[in-house]
C-alpha cells in the first residue's frame, strides 16, 4: 500500500502539481523600495481582509528595522496569483548583511532587480547582483520611482545593462525584461510613459520570465539556508527542496560540516502561505518549506536520504572584515539597568546569534568574561549590540578593529570601494577628507549638479567617516561602501585627535560645574546625570586627556545669596547613536551599553593606575 502512495505523490508532481511555483528573490540597493514593493505584492495577493489595515512596510516587523528604515533579516512570504504560487524572498540591501543575501539567493530561481529611476545602480546593487549572477539567476529589472521628478528611466536601463555586462552575465541573463513603475503608488507597466492602476504587469512578467523550478527525481535532498525559531518547538530548518519529495514523519539523514551524518525524523512539514506557514503532508522538489523536529543543525547542512545520504555543496560566505571586543559590564553602575549582566548570559546570547547569523564569528578573549566578535562592518555588529540591549543585556564594547591577514609574507588589510554622491560645491572638502584616510580616487563623474566619486579606501578609514562626511556636506552626501579585496597595509591613519574629558569622581553632574568647564571642550552629559570616576563626559578641545570635576556644586553661605550670580548657560550636550559612539572611542576606551544608557568610559577607571599603565 505504501508503494502505491509513493507512486501517487510522484504522479501528482509529474502532472504539474509542482510546476505552478515561482521562487523569486528581491534584490536592490538600500532604500530603493524593496520592502514597499513586497507590501504591494502582498496586497495584490489578497492576503488581507477588505477592512483590515495592513499598514506599511509589513515585512519589516522588527522594531530596529522600522526605526532605521532598513531590512536586516531576510523574510519568506508567498502569494497566489492566477493559479500560481509565488514565493517571495525579501533581502537586505546593506553589504554588511551580505551573509543574509548569499544564503537566501540559493532558494530562488530568478530575481527582481529593483533600481531607483533617478539614482540608477548603486554600489550595493552591484554587490547583490553579482551574487545573483554567479548563482545563475535570471533577473527581471524593475525600475522603481518613475513618478519622481528628474527621473531618467531609459538612461538607468542602459546603466543596468552595462553593469550586468561588466559582471560577466550570460547571453540569457543579458536578455532581461524591464518593468517600470512606482511601488509607492502601486502601479507597474512595460512602458513608463503609460502608467496603469495596478501591479499586474509585474506579476505577469514574473510568471512569464522567471523559470519554473525543475522537478528532480531521486532521493530527497534539501540545503538548509535559513532558520526560524519558535519558543514552542525550538529551531526550525528552512530551505528549498532540491530533489525528490520530503514527507511528514519521514526518517532522514542530516549531513554536517565535518562530514558526519546523523539520523533524524521530520516531525512536521510546513510550506509558506501568505505571511504565515501551513502544515502539509509532503513537499516536492522546487518548493520552499520549513522542517520541525530537526535538531543540532547548522545553516549550510543538507537534509538527505536516510540510507543513501548525498550532501549538497555548502554555502560559501564572505569572510568577516572587522572585529570588536565584547565584555561584561564592570562599571560602578553595573546591574542597575539590565536584566542579563553575567558572562554566562552574554556567552549564551552570542551562541544563539551564531546559529542564525552566518557572517558572524565569536572567539574567547584573553579572559573568561571577554569575547572577540567578528563581523562584516560596524553596522552589522552594532545591530547585534542594539538587539541585545533591547533584550535587557548589559555589556561593554571596545573599539572596532579591522582584521589583518598575512598574504605572501606581506601584512594586508581589507580595502573597500567607497562611493559618495554629493553636490559639486562640497566635493573638494570631501576628497581631502577621504585622501587623509588613505583613500585613492578611482573615478569621478558629474550627474546634473551632483558629483559621483569612487574611492578605494582601507576599512579602517571608513570607521567614523560617515558622520564627518554628512557634517561637511550639510547632510547632502549619499555614501555607500562594499568590501573589495585585501591589499598591502597602507600605513597609519589619523583618527580622532582630540583628547577626552574624564570625570574625576562619582556623583551627580551639576550645571554649575559644567558651565565653568565649557571652555575646555564639548560635553556628552546633561546636568543632574549620574556619573562615575573614569567615565568620559566630554571631548577636550586639545589633544590630551584631562580629568575634570563635574560633580562640584555651588556652595551657599550667608555671605552670598543663591541667585545673585549669573545663571548657568549650558550648550546642549552631544548625544551619540550607538554607531557614532563605536566609531568615536579610542583604543583605551569602552562603550558601556545598557538597555537605557550609552556611556563612554576609560578601560582603566582609576586615574593613578591609568597614568602608571601609560608610562609602562
């Protein structure tokens, strides 16, 4: 009886049960409208009731994503159109989350390349498109935001063609269809001069041009490319069935990194339907599914046949280029703010993050309560820190360091391709700034009244650059960078030259004291804020560090009335975001991160010990 059931499954697959599927990934530069487009596709798939308010940026459901306006985690959803099922994978645009992009592209058969009708292809467009072309995906080019004034869709289309040509795309890939429209206004068309009132042309193009997944007969195979987590069932393996059919209750082998295989059983099998998952009995090759019951798996492992396991090639991920020291919070204020403060808490949390964050590496530091965490850039690591502080963790983080490699006996460092788009009048200032950080100009082109400049710059030089560029260009510059290669060491780069103002003793900071010290530099604290000895409370106007007493209050006596002196006039303090704080600190400083506070401090709090350490 069992054999006949297996035969029936195979028959269903062969007559087309499976072929009505399209797997697409949406790739683009940051802020070109990926997530907005997915919103419109979900609405077109009638996933919401008539009266249901779906809101905007439906998929960016993480608070961090909504605040920053960027996608960090890739998401899987599906819609039904005509009688086709379209699996959509929304990917992050930042190169820092390249680990996310690479692995999810493995699940797709084609991709929608989204490009801004004014900006054209940007550095990150190149980064994600290169990944897609290497895998062999067929792109459908979507030129978005054609409703913007001064847009240039035809030019942009030519630019995309040139870009794909330069990335060695095949003939088939170069013969791509182009759809024009505005995701925000909710219309797409094959001709941008003829707007429509819906996104049907785009959905039709997906069905017409994206190839259907091939059904491969044989023993089951599935590469685990992503994972989900449920507090009820634990870790859930997500991937695309490569070959054969997977069934509920089936015994399978898990092929691990070290070449070993472990027998496991699939307890539950889910496919993606709309925004959620639906339980099914079996999934055939080509569809994306989630497996419940698989234990101790890593992303990149293969689910294969129980008796004849054949592992698939593992996902190759770009190596990390930056590291930071994570340690427990040992400041005088530890444990006042957070819920998780011990080294065990932090170690467990980093271990959990490693499970799903492919581009991350963690190594034990010199002591038991310190870890070196390696990632793809400041943004990649700061998102992890921000997530941890929101979960109630307290920790301290050291200065970001780039990873140095020795290649052919030569000391080499990571070099990035930096592109800055800015108004012409600021260009000389910016070029000078980048050149000081050992950046070399590669090209410079003019677009209307803006200039597009490309540099090759060491990763070290980018740390702290964004804030300076935005200040120097009055917020007009658009800056993006991606990892290029390792090159010989470029020499020392001048970082922050100003010294720190350090609190002398613990207590409450008073306006009276801050007012009297304002000529020394700028402050990072408000009056009435609690400080401790060794905390960095401001930036010195000169190069050296100085210790100041901000806790000194005005003594009142009978001789002097309390209100006779001039009132304290205090310049508002500088408030850092997490990235800015990480980029600002010196080697001998930490950022203390707690759920409600960001403090800068010296690693050695005691002034006498600091002097002793500096002498040695």
